[in-house]
C-alpha cells in the first residue's frame, strides 16, 4: 500500500519505524540488564540503574514521543497520487485507537516508569515497591505495544 503514497509518507514511515525501534529497545534490554545486575554490588547496580533511567529520559522516551509525531505525519501525508484527500484519517478506528494507546503509553512511561527508575537509581524509597512498579509499568506498556502492532498491521475500520 505504501508504494501508492508519495515521498513524504515514505519519509514519515521510515522515521516512524526507526523511532519505534529506539523507543522499545529498552523494553527488551532493561529487564535483561536488571536481572543480570541483581548479584552485583550495590554501587555497580545503582550506577547501572542510573544509566538506564538516564537513557529512558534522554533517548527512549523522546523516541516514543517521536513515534506518535511521525505516525501522525503518516496519517496527514497518506495521499495517493495527486489527490488532496488522505487515505487514513481519525474517522477510522485503528487511527483513533492508536492515538489513544500512544497517549496511554506516554503517560505510563513518563508518570510511572521513569519516576520509579529515577528513585531506584538514587536509592530513594522502598526498593521492592519501586521494582514492582517498574515491572508492572513495563508489562502494561508491552501489552499496549502489542495492541498497537495489531492496530497498525490489521487496521480495523479501514475500508479500501
């Protein structure tokens, strides 16, 4: 389908996909690093948690924001040929639900995961409760990511 769209759509698609890879890399790597660092001395573990928190704040969360920005760019550049009408729009369920899921993911990551990761790295608060919060937030974000993949692949509500 994307072959029918113009160059701007293809640029938005490329940037969207790169942003997805960067945004969700932490969802795969961080749990592995966390599990492997459990036996490390507290100073080393705290340093690792600090780097993970910093990467989340400076790399992964901004990439998640860009996922939505470039996704919206794809919606607004989904014109075929010389048509002025977009193929994709907010009247289609998959676009509207995807926007809501993206907003929810941004809220969970910025309001739940990142603060808990920062506190863990700083050694503040109840470690067990914070680790549980990170685990639950990561799991919910993963489920939302899978919902988003479903919406992007099958596009319910798209009538072509």
